[in-house]
C-alpha cells in the first residue's frame, strides 16, 4: 500500500463530503442539473485561480525560462513514461489488449533506449501515446460521471474521475519512489511541469471566455466524454 496514495484518498474523501454538504447548503433555488454544486464549484474555482495567479503561474513561467527546451521536454517525457504504466493497467481493464501491447512496448523502449523515459523514442517507432485512466475505465463500463466538482488545489473533476484518480495513484510508479523526500520532490516537479505546459492555454482562456468557469467546466466535461468513447462520443445534452 502506498502511503501517499492513502493520504490522497483520505484528503479526497474528506473534501468530497465537505463539497456535498457545502454545495447543498449554499445553492438557493433550483440547481443546474448538470452542475448541482455550482455555488461551491465557483468558490473553489476562484480560490484555485487566485492561488494560480499568485504562486503557480509565476513558478511555471520561471521554470520555462530557466530550463532549455530539450531539458524541459525531457522532464515531461520522464513523467509521461511513468504515466504509461497507468495507461497499460487501464488498457487491460477495458480489454484493449492490442493497445496494451503497444503501450507496454512504449514503456520498454522509452525506459531503455530512451534513458528512463527522458527521450520519447517510441513515438518514432509507430508506438503512439495513448490516454487511459481509471475514470475512463469506469465510464467504459457504464458508470455515470456523477456531479461535476472543482477541488481545491486539484481543479476540475467529477465523482467518477475522483474515484478513478485515487485508483490510478496506487498504480503510478511515481508514488513508489523512495526515499519519501525524493518522491515528494518529483510530485512537485510533475505539478510544475504540467502547469508550465498549460501557460499558452490559460492565456487563451483569459482572452476568449466571457465566463471562464463555464468555459473550463464545459471543456472538461466534453474532453472526458470524448476520451471515454475514444473520440466518438454520443451527442451531448448541451449540443442538442
């Protein structure tokens, strides 16, 4: 059992309980059936955005400025290679055996020839990157998304994806790295690297969206639906 994953599970469970209670208590009148926790979610979105503007975005900008592009890309590749273990796990749970073989080969070649995943040699070997997680696996087997939730620090999610992220934390080899100080440092680095990769997207969001909260919510829900159905989702309610 992974200590960090246990802590993450406990934190998310507490936050889920608080969000449901807080959401029910703070929404007046008829709630949006597609976003029953909207009052709570908007408060968490504002909190996360304030935190991002004050700390995360400046750190990510400094990170991009300090690291040469090849090093920056190598860091992203390293974490992507670790995440491919999660992908293979969920390939198998969805009975995508051919894709599981391809993704296993990705891990092998990137971990060896690619020097622990720092270089993505697999993509040039016709072994494309796939995106699978346990939230998608639950959706693949017909589990409903549940309510949309914006978590403090973690950002947009829903009940199904929250449960999925806990499961994936147990599988991701990042959380098996020892000593704990090294693992925790890598978790922070992964978060910074991820935020740095979203700098251009956040600029577009600020310029294009009249209501950033709705833009992020709809984009998240559509993307997750698209991933569950491998690019061929059924027609969504807000598209009718």
